[in-house]
C-alpha cells in the first residue's frame, strides 16, 4: 500500500510540473522547490502532517520570507523512557 501512495504522490508532482508550473512560473525561493518539498513531506510524514508541513512551507515562500536550502526534516522517532 505504501508503494501505491508514494507513486501516486510522485505522479501528482509530475502532473503539476507539466501542467500548472509553467503558468505559475519559477518563483520559489527555496531548494528543493515548494512542490518537491510538499511531495517529500507527504511521502515521509503521511498525508496529515505532510500537508501541514507543505502549507507552512508555501506560506514562507513569499516576498520578505526566507530563502535557501530547506529540506524536509526526518520523521521523529519515539524513545521509550
């Protein structure tokens, strides 16, 4: 099931890059781009947390916001006390 989810997220990213991205323009101030960040966050953290992380990143990608290298943080591992 995880393979199907990951491949559908990657397919959606490719479809976005082929259809909408050329019209929106290459204005992302971060690397990886916001769309690549969203796809990676969805794959690594799941649909709920990944969506939240992606929306927060898109909100930071604005004039006066940050820029530069901003990778998806690795998933937290729970430790037993």
